[in-house]
């Protein structure tokens, strides 16, 4: 890709970028949120057309006007937000657009055979007849990878492929990528996670604010050097925090039971715990062990079957989401698109979603537009939310990391008694992660209660004052400090407190 320039209203997403990919290499693309990585890859895949520059494949200039043309050239892409039809089966999604037909009828048998052969060859186990809406995000990603392989692509683009995966699934994906490399396939790998780049990439190109900074050989660089290239300054990897000043109980959960949406059984089975003012309590576990349903029950997104939830001494078990918000609960949701933002609203509208009825923002039922804009601009400046058109930017057009920053700004600025933060740094760069960690610690030091749900074990260990391990819907361990291996045993269900002691 030579001298690629791509502009959007108010922002130059790619500014004269040159990127060269060798055959049979894993080439990482690193940069802050909004640095232009996904835009550059979307130009390569034909989703966007660049204003300037050219693309050459095997030395010949090519014009990629749409993703079908990219596929014909052997270029495939796994997107950060999967492009799957939820009401279709796995098999339907894999063959969509390249269906084999005979006299107008789909040839399912040959397609199924090819998909199962690819699935076995690459260790990508899938159920071809399962609906996309019924499978985990890890499985959905396998479907996206099989879509590329089904089309015989030789240049594979992975856009933030590990953002939604468990540690085990990340290891599996790394092994699959190494297998692709050995076959001579070429991989472009967008990620924020420096340890993944160090583990699997051959070379790494760095973008910053839409500009190309440089390319380095991974064998001759360090994590610190990559982070400095990415954010333009030193980044603190170790979190500095003082001892907690634990206060009164803010959240009390007793014998909570929440039903599972996917199955007939309960996802949360009689969970009890407390969170005090001035502490960060983390619920840790492998994805799919009831964390999501527990958060839905606590925040009012799903009704609870039994048990009680008390916030600052007030029973909120059956309170509405707005009532919980007014009573002092803030929620940074796991799925920022589904529960965090109204994507077609402006940034300023999203900033006041839970406060627009307050006197500051309305007068006799009429929104005070200037007050909303001034408030949104204050949060944009304070939390470094980067967008092309400031408060009037449509949320959908922003990078994932800046969407996340907008949600965090809104939720923290409400001055909550309890902050429920679910995967708050998912898909963020090291600079943004450092900033959000500082914000969470500042909330805790200001006497707020923080309930953190995270799959990142490093984040769990460095941020938490207490760690609760959840396994199959039950709390099986409560630690103030724990080693990685010890946590892993509890997360996998090999050990649990109480029963161990009873023996």
C-alpha cells in the first residue's frame, strides 16, 4: 500500500501511509484508538476508497472497488465487529456470497464437506447447523476465519481478533496464525496488545494520529519501545496505588439467582457478596460462567429470579434501570454498541442519555441544546475523547476506543456510589488502558465502590483489592492476593474454597 490518504469529515484518518507485507509473514499493525488502523485495512479490503495512493499485489497495481474484488484477489478480513447474519446458520454465513448452485439450487453437501475439512485441518471446531445468535463470540470468530479460508484467501487481515476472546481462545488463535504462516499465507494483524505482537509477529508497523511512524523487526525491539512509538511518550505498565481505605458496605448481594437466556437452567446460582466504599472488587472467571447474567441482574437489564440486591441500604432488587442510576449506580457495559451508546445519535446526545431530564439540561420538557453541548465538550476535553466533529460527531463514526472513552466519561461524571465496570479496557491501546486504570483507582480513592468484571488476568491482579472467582454461576474463591496459577485452578473449577477446607 503506497502513499494511502483517506479523509472523513473533519479528520484525515490516513495521511500518506505506506505499508509493505511480505509473503509468509505475520505483520502487526499497532496504534492508538483512532490512529487509522481499521480505516487502512478497510481501504485494502475495498470497504473504503482512498483519495490518494495505490495498492500493488505481486508488483502489479490493483483497483479494489469492493470486498468481492478483494476476495477475487485473495484478500480476506476478520472484522473487529463481526459481519455475520445472526438468524442464519454457521454454514449459511460461511458460504454467503460464494454459494455453489446447480440449476438454481444450493449445493449444501459439497459446501458442508469443504467447511468440515477446513474446520478439522485448522482446529476450528464449529457446529455448521447452529444459529449465529446461539453461539459464543469465540465461536463467531471461528466462523469469520472459516469464511476467509472457504474463499481460499492468501492475504488474511485480522482486525483486533483477540478483543473478545478468553485467554485459552487467544492461545488457540495464535497457534492457528502460526499455521497459516507456515503454509505461506501472509497475515496483517491489528492489535493493541503488545504481548501478542511480541509472541507472534515478525514485523510491526506503527501508526499515530493517521500518520506512519515506522516499521520494526520484532526480534530487535521491546515492548517499551513499541509503546513509545505508539503513544509518543513513556507508558507506565505497573499500576501505582496506595492501600485501600475501606468504608461502609455500598453493594450487598444475597443469594442471587438469575436465569440463563441460552439454556433452561440458571446462569447465576445463589451468589452472595459485598462491595465496600473505597475498594475495587473484581469478579474473575473464564467467559460464559455467569458474569454477564450477574451484571444484567445487578444493573436491571434482566430480572432476577430470587435473592436481593441492596445499594447504600436501599433494596433495588426490582428497581428500574433509571431508578438504579438515580440511586447512585453507574454501569460501563460489556457490549458498548448494544447497551452503551445509541450509535446514530451524536456524541453530545449520548453524553446526557441518563441525565437529559435534569434541570441543567431541560426547561419545561425542552432540551437546552447549548447546555448539553457545553457539558459534552467539557467531558470530551477532560477524558480526551477524540472525534472528527467534536460534540456533533455521530457515535457510529468514532473508533471503538473513543466510543469506550465516551461511555466511561459519562458514567464516571455522574459521581456514582457504585461503578460497575465490565471489560472497561477491551480493545483499547496501552495509553488509553493506563488512563482508564487511573480513573478507576481515582474513583476508589474518592471513596466510591468499584465492581470490576474482567477477563484480563493482569488487569485483575494489578487493579483489584479483592478478587472473587466465579465458576458455573457460583463464587468459588475470595482472595485479597493470588498467584496466576492459583487463580487459573479456581477459574477452571479444579479448586474451590469451603469444599477444600471441609476436606
